[in-house]
C-alpha cells in the first residue's frame, strides 16, 4: 500500500476526519496533506517524521505498514520475468 494511503487511513482511525486537522497539527497546508495522501507529492523526511508523530506512530511502524499492508501497489516497471 502506498504511504499516502496509510497516512489517510491512520488519520481517519485517530478521528482526524479532515486533512485540515492533520495539517494544523503538523504545521503544513491542507492541500499538501491531500496530495501526499493521494500519492501526488513526495514527502520530506522531516515532514514524514512530523506526520508520524502526530499520528502517534513510530516512523518505522508507519513505513512498515506501507510496505506490508497486504494491498499490492501497482507496478509501473517491468518485472524480472518480462525482462
């Protein structure tokens, strides 16, 4: 699962129903949070640490959820088999 989707899911699970709530918590703009959640923007390590803290998760757990959520990401490259 993409990191942005994990952030959105965790935000909603915490009761932060709007992106604006999370944005205010971490000092970022709502549109930036929305773009991260939709996978349209990259996120800096500094902002990722802030968001992780606001969600009450260690950064390692947030990244682990994104990597091992059981929902496959869409592949944009060739697989080994295709090469």
